[in-house]
């Protein structure tokens, strides 16, 4: 297994300091080229292999000016996929991202999500209208139905007046380029959603704990249809990071995620040094061997039941 790059080593070797992130814009082209990109399914989009999670971890930057500096710096360094949602801070994440979109809309693949409270066509359309205002744009690149849970939830989405109808309309109107669903609850239900609907992408929870069968069921279904796959919950919200049984280091967890057949990996990064380290890992990425994959799965295995229990009842907001 590759040796983990420590935060101290990265800080000592990089030429960019946290204070200089914004000033690096002039060199953004060179920086971006060093972060690998991957095809986003059959959409024609290319996305950076590392995506910036704008959820609860992003909202931990309490000062707005700091949050915007951090997000701008991440884009300067090559992160080209921004993942937000109505549910992140009741629209606060979208509002912050919208401030950046005033000047950088063309620099990123922008994704947002329709909340679980809007499972009908009309409710979904109202939510998207409000999201676009907060994001200060007339279109997004990726639009998901957020947090698919169980078979009953899927049935509501697929009903004649369900939110799926809104997604098809919005894609046809070019309000969004790609449509999808997200889930961390049940890989079997997500696989059924993939099989039964005309999606372009999915965002699913996968890590070496292999909880809830996303890697075994949803991922093969997505690849069979050529969808773009966004991986989330790399660390199970830091529950898998550390030493001892059921734990691993961030480099191994991120390399595991990037070794799967996915388009991009969304990571919440609530500290500047996390961004620097994760970008360094992504830039130097080499796929894990089968032996390395097996080793990290075994190290995390004691956490499988705990991860499944946590995400089966987790509210992604």
C-alpha cells in the first residue's frame, strides 16, 4: 500500500500557501491540467476526478469570505466539479456557491439536488427555480433527486405526477445537461431506479466497508447503462479515518475510491490542509492492485455493520 502523504510533508513541499490560493488564479490553467479528468458517462462532459463537496463540511467555514476564498482556491487548483444541494444549510450552500458563479460559472461542472420534500413534478419545478436564483445561473450541469431511500420513495418519484417527470422536462429544456439520483440508503433500490429510468448519472455511497450493496448492485447497473458515477461517503464522514481495527488513512480510502470505475469522487473538506492533501493524492493517483484493495477492505471490514446502520437512517443535509 502506498505510503500516506502527511499534511506536514505536503505543506513543506508545496509552493502555494493558504493565503496565496486566490492569487494563484493566473496559474489556474497549469494547476488544473495536473488534476486528472474523467468522462462523465455518455454526457460528453469531462470532470475532475476529485469533486468539492459543498455540504455540511463546506458550511463549517463559518465566515463567508473564507468559504469563498477556499472554494475559489480549490477551483484554481483543478477541482472542476462542485456538488451542492438545497438541503445543505436550507439553501445556504447554494447561495454561497452562487456568489462564486458570478465570475466562474464556465470554469466548473455545477451540480445541485432536489430535496426529498419535493417528490412531485410541480414541487420539484418550484425547487429548481429557487435553486437557480440562489446559484445565480440559468442552468446547472447536473441535477439530482436527492436521497433516494426505499421502494415506496422510488414509486413516488416514478408516479405519473412524480418528480421524475420534472427531471425529463428540465433536461429537454436544457435547464440541466444531466439528470440523476443520489442515495446512501439501499443499493438494491438504486439499482432498480437505474434500470427503470432514463438517467445520465447517479451519486452513490461507496467505501471499503461495502455497506448496503452499492458497490455490488448499483455500480454494475450504472456501468451497464454507461452512466456517470459520482462516489460519495469516501470516509463515512471521517468514521473510517484513523488507526486501529476498522480504520484506515485518507490516502488509502481516496485511492480505493478512485480505483473504482467512477467519474469523480466527492469529498467534504472542512480544512484548507485537507484540500491540499486530497489534491496531492488525486494528482499522484495510481490504481490500487487487487492485493491492496483486498487489504484495505479487510482493514475496514469491522466497521461494515456500523456504517450500514448509520447511513440507513442518515439525513443527507
